[in-house]
């Protein structure tokens, strides 16, 4: 769990910053209402890795709870 947790932290920190998204959160974000863009390249890979590591961490946690109960 610790190793997967550290890998999740590293994957999140490696993702490109989204300063425009943070700015739009403060200003209301009306311009982003219809601007749906898919993540491409490195950003898409990092999002996928983060999601996979999160799922592995969750499943590993459930497995450890099950094993400790039996």
C-alpha cells in the first residue's frame, strides 16, 4: 500500500499544471463551459497511470481488509 501510495503521489506531481483551470475557478469559468478538450500526449498518459494506480490501491486495500478479517 505504501509503495502504491508513493507512486500515486509521484504520478500526480508529474502531471502538467492547469493554471488556466485554477484561474477560471476564481473568475467563474464561464469560458470553459463549452471548451471540452480531451487530454493528449503526456497528460493523457499521466491521467491514465494515476487512475490505474488509484484502482490498484483501492483493490489492494479491500484485499487487505478481507485478509485481516479471515
